[in-house]
C-alpha cells in the first residue's frame, strides 16, 4: 500500500497511485498536461475509479474491473476504455486508440462527451456485462541477432532474460525492434544489457516494489 494515496471526493473515495505521478513526470513535456487532464476527467466522471499500472502504463479500475487506460508516446498520447462494447471499430489489442493520436488537450472530446462515455463504461461494470478483450495470437518470440549476441556475451543479462516471463522478454524485444535509427537501436541494446545485468525488466520503474 506504500504507493497508494487515498483522496476524499464528494461522492466517495478515490485512490491515486504514486506510480502514475511518476509516469506523468517522466512523460514528454507536451504529454504531461494531457495525461493530467485525462486523469482528472476519469476521477470526476467515476469517483470510484482506482489507479494502477498495467503493462507499463496508467490504467483505471472500477470495482476491480479495468475501466480504461492512457499512455504517452514520443509524439502523441492515447486513451481507451477497456470494455469490448466500448471499443467497436478499434482494432488495437489494448483498446488505446479510440480518440486517435492526442497531441494536445484540444484533441480530446468535450468534457460532457467524455463523462458520457466514462459513465457508460461504469454502467457496464455495475450491470455485470461480461467484457472480453479482443486478443490475437502472437507469433513465437523471435530474439533478434544483435540481442542474441549481447546475451551470449553477458551471462548475468542472459540469466535474467531467460528467467523472465515471455511477456517481459517480448517487451525488450519489441522495444529494441521499434528503434528507427541504428544509433537508437544501439543505445537501447546498451540499456537492455545494463538493466538485465541488474535483473530489471523494461518497465522496472513502474513496478510495485
């Protein structure tokens, strides 16, 4: 419970998570006001929402069910409600693309529209409507040659990588493969080696300690 901070609101108690504070502080400067606004809107619309970190990004739970989540990327932010019926037409696995690429607060729907959507998501949980997140089978994890060579040279990094779950190993692989420049890829490989040698996952900063 060290990461949780209870805050009183008019219609109940909401719970803030300090890891979300850290995520926002570490986000690109343009993204911080967007994330703060999304956070404010969720709590204003659904007072019972509880913050957490899932898959390395901030999510909101309501009655122990996922309500929605937000994330910051290099040049945009994203937000999505989790329930399958809230994501018609959204093909992303995480349901993060409902509002498109958000680059400024003005890209968000109006406060009234957001509240309407948030309360619909809340109602689906209250009514016990079963939510099944769309899933597609992922291909077997393929470790790229440069990462494989790195692991072969560093026993500590190799042992940590092999001890991680497939999802944690995939996070590193996807992060490295997402680099668009050779310089960026080299930097990510160096960081991967350093963190693995210390037994850290890619999202170690946001994991509960």
